[in-house]
C-alpha cells in the first residue's frame, strides 16, 4: 500500500489557524470521515486515545497522529499544512505545522507499521519539509506528496 492510496486531493488542505491540538485532531477527523458523523467521532476517539499514550509529534514541526478503528474498512489519511504551528508535545519541543493523520482498520498491523515508516522517511527529509512549507496551495501540496511517492517506490 502506498501513502498516496490513502490521500484524495480533498484530504490535503492548508487551513487557516487552528487554535490547538484538540481542534487539530477534530479537523483531521472531519477530513478523514468525509461527512460521516459516526465515523468522525470514532476516528477522533482513536486519534485522541493514541495521543494519550504519547505524542505522535516526530520533531522538526511534523506530527503523525494515527489510530485504529473498527469503523474503517481500509486505511485513510489526510495531510494538513497549518498556517500557524500548534504545540503538539513533540520531543524536540517544536510546534507542529505539518500533519499527516492516519486511521487504519483494527486488524491492520504490519501495514500500519509500514505506513508509519514511510511517513517517517518522507518527513525526515528536511528539503521535502521545506518544499511543503513553501507550497502556495493544497493542489501543490498534493502534487509534492505524489512526486515524493513516485521518486521513492521502494517506500511502498
């Protein structure tokens, strides 16, 4: 499974200011659920439950909130580039402005870990993070994510 399989262009956004981690997780849950209120609640609960175990902030302004839910049939993701960074409790203390949220079915285990590994590799590239931060709109963000995936086929 490739990261881009998880992302529709509509789930790659550059929203205005979001006032904190909880609101950010709510926004991500809404994007992942695509209008399904029951799914949105389940996704939010899953993301918050995982954050209670420890921050999913990676450092360098990046976070990968993720969780599992019996309400999803396949892995889904969304990407947000925040207008103003949010404190996410990252290990380096830097606030987060690049967020890839992921929810997978309950039974995903190796696939879940593989996706998280791909995300860590992607966001470990300082030049790529700079490109995402410089992108002027969501369409360019989606294109950058697609180009990264295409140039790293071994990551899939």
